[in-house]
C-alpha cells in the first residue's frame, strides 16, 4: 500500500509541475492570456491554425543582399503564428524570405506545438529546412528561435547535419544548460522517477532540466559546432529560463538586452514583441553575411 501511495505521489507531483508548465505555455508566448478580448483575431488559440503574416510564401526568392531564407522556430507550447505574430512580418518587411511551422504537436494538446521530445522535433525541423532550401534555391538558411526554439535547433545543428545548411543561428532565451524555473530542479531531486513521470505528460520537459541526458549529450564538447555563426540574446528579467546566464553558449556572441539598453524591461515571453530583440537579431543576421 505504501508503494502504491508513493507512486501516486510521484505521479501527482510530476503531473502538477508539468501541468503548470503547459498552462504557462497555453497562456500564450506573448503573455496575452486566453480571454477573447486579449487575442488578435488571427492568433492560433484554435484549430486550424491561421496563416502567419509575412511567412511561408514558397514562391519567395532570396535577394543578393539577403541570400538566406530565415526559418523561425517557436517556443514550448506555442505555435508559429503566435510566437512570430510580430517578428515575422517585421522580418519580411526588411526583404527576407521568412518561413515557420508549428512543430512537435501532440494530439492530447490540440493547437499546441513543441511538446514532443526535442530529438523528434529536430527531425521535423531538418525536413522543413530541406523543403525551404528546395523551394527557394538557396544554399543555406538562417534560423531564429525562441525558448525551446533556441535549443532544439542545436540538436539539428550538431547531430542532424544542420551546421552545413545553416549560416546564422540566433537564439532568444534558450535553456541551453537547463532551467531552475520556480525551484523545480529541487523538487525533481526529491521525487524518484521524476523525469519518467514528467516525460509521460510532456516530451521535452525533462530535457529542459539541468543535467538531463539530452543536455549532457548536446553540450558535450563543442557547444557551437561547425561554421554556423551563433548568437544568443537574453534578458535578465527572464522568469522562465533561470538563471538567465544558463542560455549562454561557449563560442557564441552572448548578448544581454539590459547591457545594450538598461531601460529594457522585456521578460521571457515578451521578447517576441521587443524592438531591441528584433534589432539585435537583424544585426546578427547581417553579420558575416556572404
């Protein structure tokens, strides 16, 4: 009986923690909540997902000064049309061919993305990049990712041949060395089998934890492999990826918003609508451009 109770407690603790993470994600990457009055009319809080303005024109051809299509990779629990609602049209207005898809979906969480194990999502990304390259005739793409989208593509770059196909990778607030969000890592240490129980509800959640098998393999050796140029952009007011320095990569250009502008108040989610984040990203995409 005690063993059954302990198992139930472990499952309940892991499920509750995962539910909190999923609830945070479902609240929207821009912190818009779920109230109808808060949601722009073409936001993807329902199925089918609406088209993302400025993105996925497969007839778009890169120009000489912007030769690389830009693939946008959303965060955990988000969708392409939510996460990139502001940045995709902004990027397209600068003359880029912009592409994005909602990856890592699970039928248990309708209209949510990024909830499958990240190795599986990385395979989706690899196929999408190949599709973009074939359609545009470009030799390489650039990738911009937010949150999970700033770490999952690293698996593709390191283990999926992506470093040969990606010139610039710009990551916003990725949990590259794990996150101690709300002290979850301490709870994890107290609950045997935590990762197994959590992973049953949320594929990437155990992978975000410091010391996970995923992170250990991903960060072994060179953190920025190949000829790809890596840029990391973070905010010291990040309330999800904590401490914010966990995002930094050895070999990358690591930028803190508040070191550029001390009056910048962007948090984890609101980077998706932050003008300084946009500006630094555009500069990174132009650096070392061929």
